[in-house]
C-alpha cells in the first residue's frame, strides 16, 4: 500500500513539474524572451589608475590660461548650479549600448555581460549562448557560454553511467571464452605429449607444435572456444559508437567554453562577465558584439532565442597621434663617380693575343661588353675614361711578367676600344638625327672615351688572400708560405717556393686566379658642373617607422624611430608603455596641443594628477578637440570623471 502511495505521489509531482515547465516555455515563446548583452561596470584597461584615483587628493591646484591658480575639487553642480564635493557611487546597471575602449600594446579588451533572466532558468534545461564579434566586415565566433541545469546535468551523468555499464559487459580478454578445463582433460587423455607442455617454460612455435602432433595450437584452442559467446561479444564491440549516441545524447563539454565570473541579482537573474582580448589591426575603429542562443532539454531543442541588440565598442589608439608629414634627409651628391669590375681572360702561354674561343673567354668578354653598353646608355652618368689593368701570376721572372702583363692590358684595351666604336656607331644610327632651323643636320655630340692601360706584373697581394682562404693548405704549409713571402726579391721568393711540397697545388690551383684583368670606369653625372651638390630626399627609414605606427606594429616603430627622438618617437614609446623615455622626449619639444595631451596621459599613468590635469587643460585650451578625445583614453577619462573637468566653470 505504501509503495502505491509513493508511486502516486511521484507521478503527481512529475505531472506538476511538466505542467510548470510547459507554462514557463509558453511564456518564453510568447514574449520572445532572450538573454541580454549589457556593458558591465566600466573597468580601466590600466587597473592601476583606479587605485591611484582612490588615493588621490580631493583638491588640485591648476593654472588657467591667464596663469592664475585655481582649485579643482571632486565635485558636481547641485540644483542651484553650485559645485559641491561628492563621493562617486557606481551605478548597478549600465544601459548604454556603446563604450570607448583604449588599445594598449596592440591589443584591446572587449568586456560585456550576459544577463540571463530568472524565467529562462530551469533545472532540466541547458541554455546555449553563441556570442559573435563583427569587425572590418568579418565575423568571429567567440567561445560559447553554457548554463546547465541541475537535473539536465544529472541526466547527462546518467547517460554516461549507462554507457559505462554497457562497456563493462564487453569482454576484452578473448581467452575467457576458451573452456580450459575440457581442453586440458582432452589433452591429458589423448595427447599426453602436448599436455606436458603445460609445465614447460620453453618456447615452441605453432609450426613446431603442428609438426609434432598433427594439430596446431590455434586449432586446438578454436575447438574448445565458446563461439556463440565470443560472437555475442564481437557484436557488442561493433555497437560501441551506436550505444554512445544512444546513452550520451549530449556530451559534457569542458573545452572551448567561456565562463569568467558568475553573479546573481536579487531578482534571480544570472550575470556572466565576458572578456575577449583581440589584437588590433590597421583601420580597426569599432567592434560589435551580438549574441543568439537556444534552450535544450537533453538533445531536443525547445526554443531559439532572438538575436540580441548589438553592443558597440569604439577603439581609440595612440597611433592616431602620428604625425604623417614626410621627413627628408640632406644628401651630398658627388659629380664624379667610379665603377669597378674584374674578369678572368685566359691567354696562351707567354702570348698577349685575345682569343674568344679560348677556355671561358667568350663569357667573360661578353660580360664586360654588356657593362660598357649599359654605361654608354646610362641616363644618369656619362663615361669619361676606362682604366684597364692586367696582372700576371708569379711564375717566371718579374721583368718578363711586367712586359707580358702590359702587352695583355693593351690588347684588352684595343679589343674593347674597337667594340665601343662599333657600338656607338650602331647607337648613332638608331637615334637618327634632327634638322636645325637653317636646314643643317644636327647630330648628338660625342666625346672620345680614352682607354688607359696599366699592369701588375705579379699579383702577390691577391695570391696572399687566396692562400689565407685555401682549405687544402694546412696551417703549417700556410705559415711556411708567409715566411717565404717576406723575401723582397720576387724571383728568389718564387724560386724558394718551388722547393716546397705544396708548390704544385699553388701553381695549378691558385696561380691561374691571379691572372686577372680589372676595369675602373670613371664617370660623371650628366649636366652637373659643380663637384658637389646638396640635395634632399625622403628619409625611407623614418617613414617606415611612421607606417609601422599606423599599422600598430609598435615594436618595429620603436626600433626604427628611436634614433630620431621626435614626437613620433614619443608616440611609439607611449604605445609600448616606455613612459619615462616618452616623457624625456616630450619635455624638450614645443608645447603644442598634442604634446601637452601626451604629457597629461603620461603624468596620469605615473599618478601625478596635478601635472596631468594642468597638461590636459592646456591641451584643451590650445585645441578644443581634446575635450572630446579625453573621454577615449582611460588615463584621461579617469581624471575627467574624478575632478569633473570640462565643466563650464573651468572653461
């Protein structure tokens, strides 16, 4: 009798509960109820400022534009227009739909609250909120917020328990299906040789087992295995995923969720404080936060919430102070210039005749011809003269090498002079001519470009460098070379080296690289008469730093602008919180409005409120736009609120 009564009471309570839930859901649907997005109590992006203001004095001394001292109190105007001191009491609810937030270190904190009405809460429900952020025509899904009722969570846990119970009925050790007792009895009676392996610890392969007794171990085990039980177990294994979906309808999530702070109002509403930190981008001025949501009872969706009204966050950045004006460098331009190159032209032994088909001569001569052609057609420079300098390797006598290298230098000069004459003729034909007013033919005036031949009989300096870098000569051989190199007579020096074991390597590998022909091209700037001219050009490094500030890449901006120590450098320092360095620059600059404003910001960061207010009011007097700008930076807005700045009484 008692059991029937308890069952009746349970059913009655269940019916009442379901009726209450249906009524609540009907009310939610009827009013299109949803959670609200709200701005929480405003928090400074620099929390230390709040502590400074708490400790600050009630009265500040500031100077007006006439230089007279005046007092500022923590005060407001009463109904008669009189300023009276007051204590600030934070409002419990913020109804504004937008807020100004400050960027610091290239990041900004977006803080808002999710307000969940008491009527939307039920122990058997899970509320799933999906906040989204829109900025720069892009949408970012933020981490979801889940509010899980007690009974809903119990149902989730019960599903996990049922699933674990199912898993516990799956046998993992398949040998449990083998009737070991009957198998041992059979072996003991019929094949005692096999039964003896029971106590034998030696390893016997399946092939050895079969060759000895005519049946494999696996066949013997299969015979005494309960196939029906094993098959039932395999069917259970195949249903693991299906049973998980059956019992665990809604998995418990522990990752990718956001739940910063939970509060409850006296009306039973839940308040979730949400903070999202984002890295700012170029052109990012505002961010909108929207949110939708759903109500679930296990895996059944009961209600879809309408999308909330957006919250808008306007982002203020120190980078807006950047001075975009171009900066120029003074540069001295020389009339004369010089270009140099070298090539390796191979000559037959003891000869000075140029052969284009000899070794790599065609490629090397082609490269020099291209260099000369580019100089002849250069629009910025005119070619004045070319110095050709040939060098020989140390084998043979110095006198013979001097004569040979000079003949080779002249041969190269004559070869290129002939090429230049031919090339200039082709240029002249391609450019044509013009007719003067008197009918005469006007041709471009050309000056003769002289070649000067010089020589280096034996290029010992280049050989020294080659030996110093050569990886095939050991330290001992290298030391011996430089010891012999000290001999003044080059012929005796080379003769001494011929006796060394490393000389063949020197002659075959390094000597050929000293047989070079170098070219010095002497040029002057077209149309330039004076030897030097002062000119200006844009400072590319500085402007790259300015661009980095605009792109909010503050680390790069500091690196590039540090040597200049100007206003933009101070802006970069200020953005990176290098406050002392920024102030050190600003105090030496002309006290323009923007300079005073940044100084006010820095003084505020340091807790120097009197200096901060003086600098801020000076900035506002010089440029009224800073009256509004002050509300965008937390360091200044804190002062404005604390001391009721920008009231008519203080204008």
